[in-house]
C-alpha cells in the first residue's frame, strides 16, 4: 500500500489467477461462463461496502505468458479503492484541532498563574504525544512520511510552541521584576541628601542671625546676613548638595540637568504583555493558514492521482 497521501489516499489492489504447474493445453482460464463472453461484462460487482474504503474503478485482463516450460494463462483483476476519511476525521483530526485550541487558553491566563499555564501546556503536549503514538501503532511501519504525519507533527509543534511561549514570557517577566527592583534600590541609594542651605550663627552684638552656606569652609564662604525686610519664608531652607563656584568664590547650587531619554532596547519593545497579546492572534492565524493550505494541497494531490488513473480507458466504474 502507498500511504504517502494517507488518509486521502487511493489504493490500487490487484488479484491474479494463474496455474504454474499446468500449461494452457491442460488448463485454460477465461472470464465469464463462456469463452466468447466479453471480459468487461463477465465481471460484475454486487452492492457491497467496506469499512475504510470505497470501491470506485475496476479493470479485468487476460494475459498469456510463454516460457521455456510452456504457455500459461493469467487472469488479472484490478480495483481502485478510495479511503473513507470519516473515522480518521472524527478520531484523529478533530481531537488534534481541539487539543491545539485548548493550548491557546494559556494566553488569556495571568502571567503570574504559573501552575495553571504550565499544567495546561504540559497536559496538551502529553495528550498530543499519546495521540501520535496511538495512531502510528495502528499503521503499517513505513520509511517515508505520511500525509497525516505532517498534520499531527505540526499540531505537536503548535502545542509545544504554546508551552515555550510561556517559558519566554515567564523569563522576561522575571527579568522585568529584577530590573525594576534594581532601579528601585539604585534610586534609594542616589536619593538626594537634602541639607540646610543656610545655617544660623548667632552674634553677641547683634540680634539678627547671620547665615552662611553649610558644608563649606568659612574662609571660602563669607557670612551672609539676612536683610530685615526679607521674607524668610521664600528662602529655600533645603537644597541639593551639588554646588558650583562663581568668580567671587561663592558657592551656588548647580542647575538640574534634564535627564536623558533612555533608548528602547529589544527587551523593552517586546514586553511579556505584548508577547501574550501577539500570541492570542498569531497562533490561531498561523494554524488556520496551515489547515487551509494543507487540506487544499492534499485534495489536489488526491485528485491528481485519481485523474492519472482515469486517463486510461480500460478502467470501468463500479456502480
């Protein structure tokens, strides 16, 4: 049997009747009740059905072979059987599609729900593996790839890719949490150490408080007296410690620079949420495209194989 197009294959079965011990002069075979009956009309089929095949075409022939031991007659009957897909559609194709569809549910689950998503992914992978193994055990052991093997293996790749997708999302989510924690700790370490901009230095002869910049040498920092009409509430009492000097050797707070805009990296562009959202549409779309292309191509090959057989006028239709 040629199973390259299984389960949309057509099998060419041949039955031959011949005597190897007696020559034509001893035993002569022919189709029909009489030797004058036509071969096409001599063979007729009653109404019958097969569980896996549908008989479509047949051909009868008579050949005479001449060897060194004598002449022999051979009767040949050839039948074309088209496989019925009902059993394989209900027990293999539809369950495989449903298993792949179930694996997509993990894309809608919370990324933090690791037991649910991992359990769903592993279950679908094991179920698909069991289905492939069961199907291959009931099939003849052949060295080439069957048509159904392509479909089942692609379904297995889809469920395995769903499990692998969560592994990638979980890893990226973990890296994102670690990165946020690292930035938080760095921000705590770089937190501004605020300190008073002015410090009071009482004078014995003056009731006014003389102020000077804190954290600097008194020789470089002349005392600054607050005017009497100054509204002290408008003077900032806390300031960033980073100061700069001017020409008079007076320290002044440096202006704050605008923070640089961080460039987006690959990990920032592809976040776990974006990957899950893309998978919700990418996986069903790719699987749908594969099914359309696969079944149309298999149908084309099946029809092409049948047309090549029917090109010969010797074949008769089984009614």
